[in-house]
C-alpha cells in the first residue's frame, strides 16, 4: 500500500476535474471537426467527476478493458473495436482508446471488464479492477476484483445515433465504492482488503454495482469538461 492518497472527498472534486478535462479533451478530439476526415474514433475514458465516495480517499483506480466494441447504427458499415487496455481512471494526463473503422455516428458500444494479461501496470496483472486508498479513520484499503463481464452501453430509445466525435466512457467511483461499504468493514492487520478471500460479500456487492457505475456521455462542446447539461448519460450499461 502506498502512503500517499488522492483525496476523493471535498478536494477530490476540485483537483480531479482539471485532470479529467485534459483527459477528455485530448481523448475525444477528431480530425472530422477540423475538416480532415478521420477513420479512427478517439474515445475518452476516465473517472466521472461528481459525488465523492463516502468517507474514502482514493490513491489508485485502475481497470482492465480487454475489448470495447463500437455498435454501428442500422444500415451503417460494421464498426470497429479497441483493446486491450489498462486504464488509470485517475491519471492526470490524457488516455484514449482508438477504434479503427468507426465513422462520425455510432449507436452504442459494448465494454468488457476482465482480468488483465498486459505487462503493465504489473499490479493490475490478473485483475479486472484495482482500487487503493485510505479510509477517513486512517486505515488503508485495497479492493481487487477479477470480474469478467461484457457491458452493452445502450441508448434510449435503442439505436439512437450519437456523435462519435464527442464521446467518453465515464466511471462513477462513488457508486462502485459505496456499494462495497468499505468504511464499515473490519480491518485485519491494520488494513481493509476486499478480494476473493477477504470480505467476499463486499466484493460481490462491488462487482454487482459495476453495471450502475459505467455509462456513456456526450461532451457536446468538446471542451473536455462535463458542463451542466452534459452530465446526463446518453447510453447506460446493461
């Protein structure tokens, strides 16, 4: 466990949003908006700014995305897929997934969470999700999940066309961590561990909440920030 933590309650909101802004502005940019057509969708991926996990600060939040398949709209040519990727959801710099063969419009996507087989980061090897941080009482926590599941991100109504130049996948860490109930779990040897052999019920709740923590958003003005009116999902996980 690392000693420093990225604060998630209070200061988390002010310090996290600028980093996320840079992430999404670079990730969602496309040559199509400058008049130079591109056959590659650059899809932003990151943590969603907003309500902080109750009573926790988060130092690391990494996810393994073996694949992400873009859903073409009816009548369009088949869309492409991206992956595998290991994403640091709290990274201050830009992260993007490039999806070959996608056009300017799509009608959803399917995201896969599953254990990583990539060489880096080494601490995510064999895991789908890794969260490290500190509780408000000073007790460090580790949450390690090996969930393996595909999450269709579906528009309402289905097959509604979306501007592919303005998309990003947002992960709501508060929804995920609140479900695990980390602040109320007993510590063992000075730490709280949630994995396949420790606090298994909490891990099951965490895994089940993933479907509520993942959604697709539109950054309409492409400024890399979820402004008022842009913080409503355009496609929800199922």
